[in-house]
């Protein structure tokens, strides 16, 4: 089994960790997964009529794209 690719924060903040509201925000996977539906919904015909309007298929595809994008970053040595 392969290790899961690195999933760093999408928008890290350089603040002291003791700061009351300091957090890493969303993960890079969440960011990638959130961007995929925008493209899929902008032109759903490109993925065929079986996907149009089906949130389960669209969200599943979004997760698959996000995982693939993280894996590709690992190939390029991104951290």
C-alpha cells in the first residue's frame, strides 16, 4: 500500500501558534477538491450526461481529482 501524499495547508499563515485564532485553514486536498466541481459544473457535458446533476458522482470525481493532484505534486518533489 502506498503512503498517502502530503496534504499541507492550502493557505498557511505565518502567525505565532499561541495566537488565539491561529490555524492552518483548509487542507490543500480540500482546496483542490473544491475547485474540481467548479470546472465540472461549468461544462458538465464534457463528462457525459450520466454525471449531469448527480452530486454523488461530482463529489466522488472531485475527491479523485484532488488525490491525483496531490500525488502529482509528490512526483515533482513538492512539499
